[in-house]
């Protein structure tokens, strides 16, 4: 019915609802007498809903509609009461009656109907209804003084669980609090952490969305936007709504038709139970709604006898009861003459309807009224009736003197107060159709939901498919159809292992940046909030998602640098041994005898030891190797320099002894020379001994020099000990240099003091350079520097002192004579 004036259509609808609220019991309501009369409120008529016709000129339509689905709910209540009355094991001495009225899904009409139930000609001690949460809240506030229990079959707002505000409220419909948790977990399961949330502008939708947002934050799901649109959608409101829609959790369905008109597809809808099973949305919406996911109220497989009860519409009942008459006319698009609904035929489209033929058959047409394949709300109505029946049964079983009321009294099942019935209802625990039904302290039932998926059938139609329980515990995504197989809805992509989440200031928690883990840290999970430090012996790999053992570093024999140093050490020792062999072969020649043969052999042996000491610095350090390394180095060089010092002194003494009557050589003979070498070395031995006793060198795993490497090194133990050893070597070298410098111009064809001076200068050059390099280098390179200094200084001594002698012995034998050596 299309009208241009809102007041007109509102008047017509109000007139229709008033018909169902103010005329006699036989036409405007459904009544059956009994010992206990149960009231019922069902939205048999919808309130007006507005929607746009065109984008060019907004024209408002107001649609009046009769709800065949709500009529099925009403008939389920009458069936359940009839079934209980026929049972002998439940309330055998009580007959239940009913008084059912139309709430019109409108608060004023519902209030009027509830007051007629609570305080009319026939008083109802309990009311089953209403369907909407907002209407139920209004009824509870109005009926509070009557203390009449209200059992809702479809009101799901969690705000109704507040027993302090609504103490007489119970329901067989699960609270939204459970559904919202399930929806948040469902969204999280598929990784949709960036969702849009839209809903109609109403207190119920605002409260539900607020709960969803609070719950989703716990699971890391964020709202890209939250949008509320008015019931009366204008062109501007639709444009604004469609411009912001993404993956949505939707509280109602008014935006479906505008999106269908604009051919907007590919959206993933997450439906609340209010429309997750709404078949009225399926027509002409397959492309838009395919893949929709949502939770639905648990479905009863079958209520035995209900289908037959629904189909058993007698002509007398149809003509007598306005609800049934209107349903018949709406279903078959005809007009019943003489029915309780006949006086309205002058309104709207009724004028164009032909009279009913009387041959209409309900089985020949589809109607939500007779569809028993999705008994969800109907099952809730069924359980609500049984809740009242079992409460009355418990009341009937009360024994005198053991009652729960004042002075242990019991209530009379045929004459009780509503609050007394409420007491038993709160404690009810019963079974119906194989399901255990009980309630928590807030009057809420245990929540059971079916996960529904709108899938496209083989013929292209849209099928409502329940996700089987086996899928819920395995690969859920394989059992579902989605709007888009590549659907992703995230503000920020997941941070891979090896990185952590860095929140963006002022943005939702789902919007973040991925920051690589810092040096020495790792993360092995996706979307890690923090990176963890690796242990002291491990280090992150390149991806920083795993800690691997640190690389162990030391100067090895197998690496190139180690091979070179090892070869140089062996070469130096070999050359020293060759020179020893040469000197031994030519020991009787003038040159060998003139250069203090014994000290020369000792010096060559000690130089050989110096070369071999370099090998102690190669390879993986151990405790014993570290304790040998530094003392061996210090003592071997002390031996060499002590020999050099003795040779230099011998040169000086030799020239002094040429003066007539000089007794100098007697004072520094062979024994004194040996003693001087021993004495010079003894000081170094004492220093090393004290060092080993107090704070000896030891193997150390250095983890600080390089973060990803463990350097196995020999720690000196005592820096003082190390520098005393090195310092004493320097003192011996200085003494050698001074004495050699004093003897450099002494007359002789082969003055050994010159070569000693050159060798000591090289020695000083090497070790003076060594000190700053040693202080600034680390790891295996400091060992290489140390070995290089040992080898360079040893080669300097060996070549400067013995190379000239070997040259003369091997290549200039004519100069290897006493005559040549004595020439001035």
C-alpha cells in the first residue's frame, strides 16, 4: 500500500492493531479457559518500515504486513499446552489455559495487551513474550508492581540479565552475551581482525554492538568503523552507509535491499541470530548474501505432532479467529466472507481481492507458518510453556510443612501468587525432546547455537547450511563458502617471526607496524608483542626467528692465517737447526771459534725454542695450554736476550783483554758467561712462577667482543704479570742495545757487536709496534699479532747475527781464517 502521508498509514496500522487489542475475546485474541491461564504475546503484525524507492526523489512507503512466522509461534504455544493437558505424568490434576494477544511489535500496543492479560477479565499469572528486547523491557517496567513472570522466547539483549532491574524476567532465548563471544571468536578464527560494524539506530543495537566491540578487543579484533543508520533510510543515509561498508557484523538487515539495487557484491557478512536464518532475505539476494556466516538459535530436529497441529485449521476456527482469518486471506490472496477479519476488507488492497472459493489447501503453497524445517524460535516457545508446566508440577509436589515460603508453607497450584510461581521457575530443571533445560542465576538458559553458512546450491540457489560439528573441530574453512575465496580483512598484515608489533599511537590495536627484532633478540611466533633475548651461547639467525649456537672463533691451524704462521714458525725453527748443523760442521774454523762457539750454540737452540713457542698460540685454547703459553714465551726470549747480553759483554771484554796485563777475561770466563745467562733467565722464571701462583692465565669464552661470536682466548689472568714479563724482556733488550752500541766501533774485520745492535733495533721496532696493536685488537687477531711479533723478532735476531757468519762460512771460505780476522 503506497501513500504519501505518514499520518494516514500510521492511522490505518494503528486501527488494525487496535482491532486486535480492543474487541471481544473471540475475535481479537485467542483464549482457552483452564485452572491456570498462561498469557501470550506475539508480534502477529509488524510495525511500519520505511525504505526508499528511488535515488532521484525520496518517496516513503509504509508497509503493513501480517507475520505468518509469528502465527506459527503462537500455534506452537497452543500445541504445547494441549500436549501437556493430554499427559498423565505432568500436571494430572491441573488444566492449563491460554490467553494470547497480538503485540504488533509495538511498545504501546504491547503494554495495553499485557495490562489486559494481567488485570483483565481473565488474569494470567505468567506471560510468555514478547519477541523484542525493547518491548520486553517496557513490559517489565510496567508490570513490575504485579510481580508477574515474563518468559521471553526471542528477547536476547544481555541487559535483560540484570536481575536487580528485571527480577521477574526469564527466557528460553540465549543472551546476546554468549552470541557476541561466539561471533568475536568466529571472526578471529578466520583472521578477520579489521571489520566494519553497522546496525540500526536503536537502543538494542547500540547495546549489542557495544558488547561486541568490548569482546572483540579481547581477541585483537578491531572495528574499522561503527555506523548506525536510521530506520527510515533517506537517500543521504543510504549513500553514507554504502560508502563505509566493508566486512561487517550486522545487527539488522535494512541495508540489504539498497546494496542489492546498487549491485554491490563480494562482501563477507557476519550475521547476528536475528537474521542468520531469515529466508525472507534470500529472494533476489543470492549474489549479495552468499557466503554469509552467522549463529542461529539451536534448532529442534522435530516437535512431534506440531506439523499436524499447524495444518489442522478448521473452517470454523478460521472464520472465528481474526488471526487465522487474516493469515488465510494473506496466504491465498482472497477474501473470507463472514470472518472476524471481514470488517477490514474496505482497507487498502482488500477491496481488490476475490472471495475465497473454499477449495484452498494449505499444502499447495509455501508459507513460513507451515514450514517446520527451522524450528528455532518455535522451539523456544515450546520450552517456555514447559518451563511453566514443570514449575507448576514442582509447586504441586510441595509437602505441607516443607514449603519454601513463610513458615514452610506451600502454594496452592490453583490459587497462587505470581511471585510464588516465579520461585519455582527459577529452580526449574527439566528435559524436553532429549535436551536438558536449566537456567542460571540471571534466568538465562545455557547457550546452544548452530553455525550457519549461506551456500550456493548446484542450481544457483542460496541454501542455508548448518556447519556440522565434525567441521568445527577440524578444518572449518573447508566446510564453508565465502563471499570471496581470497578474503582478507586486516588493518595491518601479520608480523612474521623475526619481528614484533609496534602499536601506532592513537590508532586501534589492530593497526600497527612490524619492527624487526633488535640485535641479539628473536621471535618465533606470528604477531609477537615482544622479542626475546637469546641465551649467552646463542645468537639469532639472519631471519631472527630462531636462536642458533654462536660461532666459536679462535686462531686455528686450518685457516689461512694459522697456516701461514705455523709455516713461518716451522721455517724459523728449521733454519735455526740448519745453522746449528753448519756451525757444528765448521766448529773448528776461525770464525766459529772467534764468536764464542758455546754461546752461539745456546742462542741458536733458544731461538729454535722461540720459533716453536709460536705454535703454542695456535689452536683452541685450553687451561693447560694457556698456562704454558705465556711463561714459555717470556722464558724463551729471556734465554735468547741473556745469551746476546753475554756475547756482547764477551766482545767488550775481549778487546779490553788485549791491553797488556789486563785481567778482564779472567773475570768473565766460560763459567761466568753461563752463570750470567742463567741469572738473566732466573729473574724471568721467578716472575712467571709468581704469576702462575697468584692469577694464572686461563681459557676464556669472550662473549662481549662480538655479539654473534664466542671468542675462545687465553685470558692473561693478571695484566700485571703479563706486562712484567714483557717489561723484563725489554730491560734485557735495552742492556744488550747499550752494550752493543758501545762496542760497535771496536777494531775487527768481523765485529759481532754491529750485528747485535741491528738485531736489537729490529727487536725493539717489532715490540714497540706490538704494544698499541695489541691494545686495540681483539679476538683471534690479537693472537696473530702476538705470534707475528714473536716470529719477527726471532727472525731479526737469527738473520742479523747468524746470516753474515753463514755467508762467510759457505760462500767466502777464504775469509774464514785467523789471519783475516786479525787484520786491522
